[in-house]
C-alpha cells in the first residue's frame, strides 16, 4: 500500500524560545516519527530566531507546527510562515494571537455565548499587596500556556500571593485573576469544527498545574468524563462555539471547569496547539473515536496543505495536482 505522504517534505517545528520548550520537543519528536511512518521526508527544526532563513533553505512543502507557548503559538511564527508562503498546521495569525491573550479571548468567547469565569487583569504588585478578590482564586499570566506561572490562593490564606514580587518573575506585570471554580477539570478537543468527546482530568496533586500535566503520573484521564450526558453536550457545544468565535482551524483543545454541586460549567481557555504525544489529551480523544495517532497527524498535515499558506497562495502556486488527499 502506498504511503500517503510519500514524496512530500514536512518540516516539524519544535522546541522554540518559550517556557514550554521541553514539552514542545516531546510533541515534535512524536509527530516527526509519525510523519516518517507515513512516508514523508521529515526535517525536524528546533525553531530559533533564524527560522526564516532555515525554512527558506529547506523549502518544505508544509510545516507541522509543534511549538507551544509564546512566539510559536501566539501568531509570531504564523506570521513568518505566511510571509514565506509555506502552508502550516493549526491556527492562523489572528486566532493564534487572540487565543493566547486570555483576557481578550474571554471577551470574544463571552460575546459568542460561551460562559467564562469572572475576574480581570491586575498589576502583579497590586495583587501582591492585598487580595483583589475573596479567596479562593486563581492567578495566571495572561499569555502563557501549560499552567506555567499559575497558582491557587486558597480560602483562608494568610495573605496575598507574595510570589508575584519574586525578582525572577518573567511573565509580565499584568496577571489574570479569576475566581476558582470548584469541581471537575474537563477537556474537549475540536477537530474540523466538531467536538470529539469530553475527558475528565484527575490531578494527583489536587491542582492541574505544570507538574500535574507533564510530570510522571501527575494526573489521570477519565475518558469519557464521568458527567451526565446533558453536561457533556454543553461542554462540547461551548468548545465548538469558542473554536469558531476565535477563528480557529484544524485541531484545538478547550479546557473547562465544572462545579457539579451547583451545575456551573465555564470554559477557561482554548489551546490552539495542544500537546501531540500518543498519550496527550487530543490524541487520546481521537483514539477513543477510532482515529489512531498516525491518522490524526496525517489529517492535521493534509488539512494544512489543503488550505495552503498566505491565504492559499502557496497551494495555488504548487497546483492542484500536488494537493494532498484530504481524509
């Protein structure tokens, strides 16, 4: 049987400059291996500031963007790829930048009828001097992912979060502070505009922080989530609405919280470039529905190539005979 990507050159962008570099290297390696099994010529690229020159020399047919966090997920690398007219996976410039800015994304999602937590942006020094809202609440950087720099202020806390005054704080002077929603941590993958299913995440530390996400046995995934079907349907609907409202494409993952005592469901954020290892949340959901890891990587790559880069100019230049099969 012919390999579906035979004859196609795919550059896998990984690593990068953000605090999520190590996670990206794992995602990129897994995707590069899958693309190799699918027959592609694969060029792994540890993306640095010379990325435009590197890609100009490589001349790939498509870039699989496995970068996470700032610069790789916030519209910056997407702008470079648009300029180079190279098709690329996941969201475009605007959706990437918008989803990365949690405060602006919440405003757009709320306008589309998606329930989001309250709260707002505060100067980190002000937030360190006194509670800006009654605990419990969550403090998070406004433009980071993977729960980097996120912590909880629990009910009964002696004082405000003094960690915000740490001289090594590297996440900007404004922080997003939201009320903490008691209950379940949920995730919904959206593929081609349609929600897949709902995963319940059970962190072993009690809080779904960076260590719970990526540490060995940091959390367990319950698939499908142990929630009533009407709640699952709402979660999937909210994820689809958020994906559409932010202008996303390809595959995204929405993170939600569900207060099962008071039946309150809110969407926290949309991840435009979710983790891509065989045990990551999105590949798990795809596998649950019968789509294996290699097939998922194939779909994401073909979807990117079919759309082309720079508004489709790259695809039109190459001609329809070189368009990959869209499964």
